[in-house]
């Protein structure tokens, strides 16, 4: 049963990540905590997506802008490193409710406002997105939704968006996995789950790549906003 709860969610996660640029760990964290401890589930989920994210980053490498990614990552990673240690101290249920409410509110705003997301965010709002994303990444392995909005606001084309969001998550996957290994959250016994999940997630991403070739950024935006809202509802209700 545990393998079923690893492989099928990883397959779906790869599909979602390939279509929206984020959300893989959100999908996996719906299922993984049923069979694994919370922090271990978050760590395994993050490493599983490494192969898929690497494939996407290589595919869109010509559109990747390191200068656009590195600054936000430094802020994001600093907060995530700190919050990794807070899982056993903070009331994570309350934090999940707060994150859920924020994501639903953002979904409604971007869905109902025709001009939302068409312009770059002010620097302060962008920094808030990085801090909040890093905080929840350290706790639950989930830092995608707000960073997706941030990079979406800076992108003019689908390849540009995918290249920068996937490049960001590739750097993050290596870094935060190292932090979790150093803190004993991930170990050798997790490798079989990670490898099986990687194969499934990569297959899901391949399916998504075939679908996304027909889409542009205008088409994908409602899907991104909708998935952010569904993610928020999940955190509010479960």
C-alpha cells in the first residue's frame, strides 16, 4: 500500500508540475503524510521532483535568467533553512489554515480582477512572497504558489516562465534536500521511495510536456490561478 501512495501521487505531481510550473509537492503532500511522518514526507516529495525539474530546466535553458532567480532564492533559502527546525515547535495546523486562506484570497483576486498579474509586483510585495514561500517550504516542502505568481508577473512567454520557475526549484531542491539530510530528516532508507517516485514523476512530466506545447501563457494563467485556489482549499479543509 505504501508504494501505491508513493508512485501514483508522484505521477500526478509530475503532470501538474509540467503544466503549471509548480504544485508537485502539494499533490504529494495530500497523500504522503498518510504513510510517512510529515517532515520525511516533505523531504521525499522535494527530492522526487528533482529529475523532472532538471529535465524542464534543461529543455528551457535558453530562456533561463540567473540574475532574475538568484536574488529571490537567497531570501527564500535563508527563511527555509530557519523554518526547517520549527516543525516540532509551531502549531502547524494553524499555519496551514493561514496559508490556505492566503492562497484562496489570491486565487479570487487574480481570477476576478482582469488587470491582476499583468504588471510587476512592488519590491516589498515580492520580498513578502519570498519570505512566506521559504517559510512554508521549510515546514511542509511547499513554496511554489507564491513564487509562481512572482515569476508569472515577470514573464512574457510560457518558455520564459517555465525556465525561471523550474530553474528556481532546481536550485532549491538541491539546497533544501542538503539541509534535510544534514538534520537527519532524510536518510539512506528513503532512497527506494525517492527512486520509484522519480520515475513516476518524470513520466508525468513527459505527458505534460506534450500537452503544454500547444499552450501559451495566456492559456495557462487561469489554470495556475485555479490550482492555487484548490491548494488553498485543501489546506483549509484538511
